[in-house]
C-alpha cells in the first residue's frame, strides 16, 4: 500500500475483492483502515477501496470496516446495473452520517461488464448517486459466460469483449462520467500498453486502470494531451470565435463544424482539470 501510494497514479485502489482470499478479508479490512488513518488528510482523496460485490456476503462488512479510515472513494465490482449503485448509496449514507462525513460525498466508480446480465444495463447509469466514472472488466466476464479465453488468435480481445468496451464507453457518455479502460495484465509489455492506451483514448476513454507501478507513467503519458493537440484545439476555438455565426468553416484544407469545436473544448477542459 505504501509503494502504491508513493507512485504517480491519480487514484490508488486498495483491493478487498479478488486479491484477498475469503478467510483473509477481515484482516485486510483492518489493514486498509489502519493504513488510511496514518495518511495525511490531503492524501485521502486519491486513496480508494474496491469492496466486494453486492451479490455476496461481504460488502456491508467491508464498508463498516473501512469507512472510519475515510477513503477517497469506492470501486464497486460486478455491478449489475444502476440498482447496485443505488444500493451502495443506501449503505454508505448512514455510515457517513455516523462518522461525521458529509452524506453523499464518497464517490463511486462502477465496474459495469463483469457479469453477463450487466452487459444489458450499461446505458442505465445516468443520474446514479455518487457515480463519477465507469470501467469494465474482461476476465470476470469471460468467467461469467464460460469462455475458454477472452482473446482471439491475434492476441486482441474477441468480439464480445470489444463489445463490452464499447458499451462501457457509450454508457459512460450517457451518464456524463468518464470511461476508464480496464487493466492490461501483461505488465512487462509496455510498448503494447502504450499502443492500447493511445487507441482507447482516441476512442473516447479518459483513463486506464494499472496493476503495476511500471504501467503508470506510460498510461499517464498516453492520456495527457500533447502540446500539438493543445495548440490545434486552441486554434480551432480561435477560428470559431473569429466567426461566431458560422456553422462550418474551411480551415487548412478541411471543413470544421461544431463537433470539431466541441472536441477542442473538451480537450482543453482536460488540460485545465
């Protein structure tokens, strides 16, 4: 936990789910809460916890044990739909009130494709309480549907998992929250990670999960707008500001319309954030 916290990741997620054996969960809860209590208050916003899924027996105990440590947020795995985020909100709110934490102030990121049924609810999260981002998972989805592998012969995700990625992106856009790409388990292949991160960023993803410290600088670089992209965005905005009544504008041999302006503004908003 110390090593992860001292790294460059924007968010550090301590795990109570898959990385922790059943009989080790009580001690893991205590360890995470104790660690959180040793950190300066200014650090807590980036120190999150992945709890166990709501269809199992552990979620309420996880939250009761870790919330006194005031984690910066909660990752909800195997979310089956908006109703799971709402149920998590119902559990969290009285805990926050009891601990003197502002009700509703603990944000949530939901893993929305880890079970087969959840694939059909990715578009239902708009307005869900506490939700600040959505991400997806390929490994648990493969297990849920009984697949032997989630990869094709070329090593890329096969259709069902590319569909999960696309549905997560569309669902996050509908919910007006960032879409976060799933992990890359091959943490030694940093060149492959770079290509994948750059690709999903072009598609609309706004970040990516990492499982190893070496992945974090690669991901940060891939999702940071380049100086050339920033300059181009500013130029596009300036062109439209100079022609406020125009719907389309010819510029450098291309036709620019309002979607180009919107994308430029969104890119600069990322830089400001």
